[in-house]
């Protein structure tokens, strides 16, 4: 027996002797330690030989555990048995910020490696039957850690799938300075809001299809009442899905509010209509098409033209950021041209809800090559500086005629962007100041990456000595 004696002052009565068994003492210590662990939010150690996989398919959420190394074929077979059909898999980071297709063993291995390197506790997958499975046969070679066992266990699904360390969220604010050290006057500070949102046309005719993608198709339209050409984006929705109807209502409200924004460097929304099976978004029609199509047609752009386009994109982006709008999908396909060669930003402010609508109907969309490394790593929420990174990628695309990391499949490109320093080969005709602009925009350290307005106001690429044939000339043409 273990005896504990409690000594008290001689003026008081003798305290009784308390006797506690050794087993009881050990139990008490375990209970105290358990309470300490609970209060300090310490999690039990993770079994690194087992991978937890959280999956979502048509709103249904499931969780399984698989022994490592995880076999692509075993996972595919499990999904085939579960759903009775061939299922496509997409790696998901955060709340749908990153969605990348997984089609073979190598891509699955890379996704798991990203999870491990980020200190995350599970692999998150979105499942879909929307697109046909790639005909490439899944590679089932074992890796160095052993052979595939195929052991799959169903476990309860919980929403907590955070990394071992707390994620750092940083929201930087746009500069409020209106002075311009470059000597070029940029229109980034005026908050231009009309008193009311534009109303969608009442009588209109549909013409040819001018574009399509994961979010729907875009058609040329003619407003019968005004004689104006418009662009109309058609986004399909499933009528009987309550969640989709809620998302559609949110998108309709957002577009109505975004229609109040007016700026020379953004494509204006001109109204929205919702029917039982689709949403129609009316927009300003840009006769020159997308910058992506233009590059595909003519190849790489000259240094002055690429810099001019970049200045105009930054001008529009700085205006959006000042109005608390993060684009989230800056890329050459979302930069549209007019007949004078000026560019405007399209699809701003509505991309996240359109992505949600598409994903809930099984169509997943992600332009991984334009996504900032901090977003891929889940270090921060998608912020203004992630948009700036995407502008840098688009600038490189203009100068070289191709998007960086184009030679890599999406999952391999994601790994390169997330963990490797950018290695960009620019043509010899590119000015050193423009090459430096690429490096500034694509600074991998997002804490050091400047805001759009800061780049526009302070970078020497936009000083008059270098920027003698830029946006000011085009703006004069616009006003003539």
C-alpha cells in the first residue's frame, strides 16, 4: 500500500491517514493527463501507415482508410463496387479552391505526397461521372515503401480535415494612395457604382456560340429593343436540386450587384435572368475575343504590347480589389479584347458560385497552371496576392506564347508550382525591366509579393521611359 500523510498545524486535530492503492494512483494520473491533453487540444498520434480518404459524390460524403502505399486500382475497384459505375477522381484542396484530376497511380502518389508535405491528416477527393475516364490503364507498381495491400476500411466522416498546424490566413488591403510615382495616371481609386443594376434585355435574339467551358456556353445575342450586341452566358442547373437552386439564387443576386460596377478595364455585367433549368448572364460583348484565342492565333506578343496588356489588367484588378472583390480565376481566357487592342477582365466576382454550381452537377474546373503556390499548399485563403500571381503567369504566357508548366500534367504541374522555384525562359527580345516584372508578380513568397496597385504605381516597367507606347495611347483612342 502507498500511504500519503497530510501534516497539519499542531493547533488543529490530527488529520486522518489517506491510503490509496498504486493502481488507483496510476488511474488518477492517466485521468489528469487525459484532461491536460483535452484542454491543450492535443490530438492522438497519426498512424502514418494508414491514409484517411474523405470523398464526396453528388452531395454524399464518405470516409475510408487505406493501408499505405495506396493502390489506384484498389481505390477504383472500391468505388466501382460502392457506386456500381466507373467514377472519376479529383484531388481537392481547401473549399474547392484547387481541384485537380487524378487519372493514374503517379498522380495519386503526387496528391498523397502533397498531403504529407503539408502536414494534413487526410486526402480529400471529389468524385464524378461527368467526364469519361481516361483510357490510360492505372499503374499499380508498388513504391519503395512496400507492396499494395488493398485493405480499405469505412470510417465515420467528420468535417475536420485540417493540417497539424493552424493555417495562417492573411488578408492584405489595397493601397489607398492615389499618387502615381511613375508619371502615368492610372484609374484605380475611383469607386464607380451606378445607382441601380442594369436590367436584362426583355426582347433579345440568340446568335452563334462564341465559347464554351465547364461553367456553360457563351452566345452572341442581339437586344431587339436597343439594337445592341451582347454576350450571354448560359449556365445549366438541375431543377429538382434544392441546393443548386439556392446557389443559383446567390449567383443571380451577386451578378445583379456586380452590374453596378463600372470601369474601363472590366467587362460590365448587363443583367441576369433565371429560368427553371438555367441561368442567363448578359455581359458586354468584346469583339476581339479572348487573349487566349488571340495568342493561339498570332503566337507570342511583343514586349510593349504584353506590358500594355498587363498594365490594363492590373488597373482593372486594382479597382476590383479596392471594391473588395477577389477574382480567383485570372487567366488569358478571362481577359477579353476590343477592336482597338485594349483588354478587360471578365468573369469577376461570380467564379466561386459558378464553380460550386458546376461541381455539384459533376463538372469540376480548375486552371492549376495559373494558381498561386500558397493556394495550392493551403497556407492561406485565396486572396488578392493570388490574383497578382495569376497576372504574372499570364504575362509570361503573352511573352512566350504558352502558359508556364504547360509540359506537365495538372497534378505534376501542381507539384512543380507548389514546391519548386519558377524557372521561366523568356525570349531574348524581352526587356530586362519586363523580365523583372515577371519575377515580381511571380514571387513565390506571397508576403513579399506586392498588391496590384503597388506594382502599377511603383514598378519601373510602367514608368514613362519604358512605357512610352502603353495604355495612355490606347485610352486616347478609346475616347475619340
